[in-house]
């Protein structure tokens, strides 16, 4: 049984507990930093004294930032175009926001802009594990990329590229700018392709078709990892991520069409008991906010806890119990939906 | 008799397929005829063998059929830039990396951007990288600094679907693009059973002497790995078959790759001996420029970048290109 030392940072703004609770109720579901650096060199990323692997896992979704064709206002789709300088910065920003959330496996699309986003984000990660892209395209590729040290493998985070997480394929619009497209096909038609759920552009995919292959991939390959307690990060594209969110949040077609995903702002979900609970967007270690722990984590970490106050803490009581209960309340509310 | 001679002549001309043949496609046949396992493949499942001869630039052009439009020579000289990627996460930890696909550190990212600044005024028409992310990222990061503002586009030929899905449908957009070809043959030397080990572990497992021999010799491979000789064989073959013909047509090429694959290519360009190549060290983040002219490679050192003073041996053509870029800003 290996020991684990956990370090948490809490910031509580209001003074009274009651005030806290009232205020928390009004806040949107935004999460704040929590530093949980597991210092034990155990084999699993989640320490053994959680008895079985944790029955909950974190799922982070990151949409890549600005690509060179976004900047030129061209329809990109599956054309493999890289990030701009701004897109690079966005990836690094996103990385800072998730730097303290455990990650055991990474899924990306097969396009460089998503892969670069994942790699740049992971440079910021506090655990300093090394992402390694898996190559399964041929026997040679597989054998050539083998790692021969157990210790090194433990310090690695596998990265799995999958074309099923690619951006929606835009067919004959790929490479065209909005003006060209409107001239070629008419404004009305273009608007329909961009905003409908099931009408594909010529030779392209509708959002429905994109959702079909993205969600199928998620259910077959990503959800089992979460169910096994692995914390997952998915770095992908606007449409493939919307599709997945449609599945996670059980959205209708109408709702998903109007769903806009910010770039560089990661979304966090907690997977527990077969359900996905939306946890908003981590704000990063330098910003103040309130993070609602799960009760399980709280109980586990309570045994060996060091609490540091990074920011000025106003007079007020630190109430882990209440926070955990608040978290419980949020969980219960979302389960009722 | 005459028939036999003419048949032989035909076979001979097909076999030689000289690059100056104006009918030759930009992207010669051989890589696509190799067995699937030797072709560069990324993550697309292989649905169909696409053994068609597809010119590199044409892959962006014609969405359906392959074309063998004759390509005129653009110029009688071309620039070749070699960039070795910067620090990777395993370099930092002092682990043998080889073909394990490990990304760059923050320092490696900064080195790539620096390298990009140094080559920002040298024309680039075509980019070749290895199939490893650290080289690809280096190329993409470097190109964000390029003044021409053309957009690198990574070609996907691992399956028919991959090809179709990545087609570009605008002539103007294609003209503003730089095709990027990813090739496993430009990968780092495969380090076999040393991959993932640190120097200490390796010395313990195999003995200091033995490890030194693997690292410094030309033809002794580590267990299940490649010797520098084996690495050179596949890297130089790839260069000769795929990159040199492009240079011969006047296309300016950038290669972003690794220490050993680049040393191998330099060995070929500079006609080095095996002893000379084992002691050749390539700086990271410092691009090397060669000019290809009249079938010869002329070493031009390392470009100093637009903000530094120095004597740089530009060719007239490069100076004119630079002039053009400066004028387009005003």
C-alpha cells in the first residue's frame, strides 16, 4: 500500500459559512484550481489506497485554437492546416487551466492542429508526465516505437490519434472563402449547410454524419477508459466536440446547432456511475474561484492533507465538509435532469 | 534484332527516369509502390492500396484523377534548408528516444520559432518531415515566422479516404499553400531496446563500453535497432528518390528532421566518409542552407536571420526573393 501526499489549494472569498453557501448557490458552475500532486511513485496514476480504481474519472475537452485558415476565413474541414501564433498561445493558455487536473490518456484527431494543441497544453502540466503518440498504422510503426523501460512507461501518457475525431468534412467547400462560396452556390444554400443538422455540403458531411462517427468512437474507445477510472483529455475540433457534448449532455439537434465552443477554454466533465456531470471550465491556478470537490476525493485526501493558502484569505472558516456537501448537491441536481 | 534493342532502350529509359524528364511527375513512383508497411502511415486505417503516381503539388490540385501534367523547371537553382528539431521531453530527461514519438519541451518550441525567424526570407515551396511529432511541430512552428505567409498543408495519403477528405477546392488557396510530406524514412535512427532507457540504466544493463560503441560507431546497431549505416541507407534513399527530383525542378525544399537522419543526408550532400559523419554534430534550432545547382550541392552555412548583421552569401536569386518580400510589405 503506497502512501500518497496530496496538496490542495483553496480559496474562499466570503467570510461566513452561511454567506458562502448562499453565494455558492448563485455562482455558475465554474471550477477553480485544485492542486493534487500525487507524489507517490506508485504504478497506477491513482493511488492504491482508493481500494479499487476510482469510480469517477475526469474528462477534459479542448477545442484547438486559431488555424492559418481560420485567420484567412477559409472553410477548413479535414484539410490539415496548422495553428497560427495565436492558436499556439491559446493552446498554452488552455494547458495552464488544466495543469492540475490528472490526465492518464489523451485522444486527438489525426490533424496537426489538434495534436499540437494537446502537446503544447501538456507542456504546462504540473505532473510532468510525457505524452507519447502511439503509432499503429503498420507493424513496423508499432515495433519501432516501443519503449523498453517500465519506469519510463509509468511516466508516460499515451496519445491516441483518431480520424473519427476529425473536424466535420466540408467537401467541396474546403479551401473556399465565404465570398467564393456564396458566389458559387448562393448565400441561402451556404447558410443552410452551415446551420442545419442533416444537410451536407456537396461531397461533405452533415453535422449528423460527423456526430455519428465521433460519438461512436467516443462510446467504443473513450468511455471504457473513463469507466475504468482513467482520466481522459480529448483535443479535437468544433464539430466533433459538439457532437460529443450532444451525447454527454443529451442535447437535441436544435440545441447542438446553436452550441458554440470557445477555443482555448477547456471543458471539464466528471464521469461517475455511468453518468457525465458537467463541471464547467477550470479557471487555472492563478484565478480565484470555488471548486466543488466530490465527496469521495475529499474523504480520500483528508487523511494526509496539507492546505496552503495561496491567496489572501479573508476571515472565514475553511469548510471542506460544506464544500463537499455543496458538490454533492450539484451532483444530485444534475442527476435529476 | 532491332526490336530487341528498342525494347531494351525502353526498359532502360523507364528504369533511369531522370529527373529532368519533363514528363516525370513531381512525386516519383517508388514510395507508393513499396509494401504497405514501408509507407508512411498515420492513423487512418488502410482501406485501399493507393499505388497511384501522384505528383505532390497535384495532390492538392486535382481531387479525383491523377494527372501527369508536364511540369516545367521553375529555375535552375533551388534552396534546401535542413532543420534539426529542438529539445524533446526525453532529451530533457536524458532518455534514448529513437523512434518513440515524444513531443517538444518549451525550449524546443522556442528553438523552432527561432529557427523560423532565421529562414523567414528564404523561399520554401515544399516541406518534408519525419512521421514524428517533434519534427512536424518544428516545421509548423518555424513556418509561422515565414514572411511569405503561405500556408503549410500536411498531405494525407495513407488511404483513399484520407486523400479525398483532405482535398482543397480553390485554385487560389492551393497557390497559397505549401505541401508538407511526412515520411518515416526521415525518422530518427531507431534505437531498438535502448528506447526509453536512460544512460545509467543502459550502462548497467549492457556495460559502458558496449553503449559507447553503439552510440559512436557507424555500423554496429543496438539490439533490435538500427546502426547509423542502416539509418543512412533509408534516409538517403528517400532523399534521392523524392527530394532531389523536386530540387532539380527548381522547387525550394525545407526538411525538418532528426540528428541522425539529417547527418545521413549531409553525408550524402557533402560526400563525407563514415568516420567524418560519426563525429558530425548538428546544432538544434540552427537551420543549414544548401543551394542545389547544376546537380551539385553547395553548402551555404546557416542563415543569420533578418535582424542580425552579418555577411551572408546569398545567391542573386535569393537576394531578389528577399527584395520582393520587402517590397510587398511597403
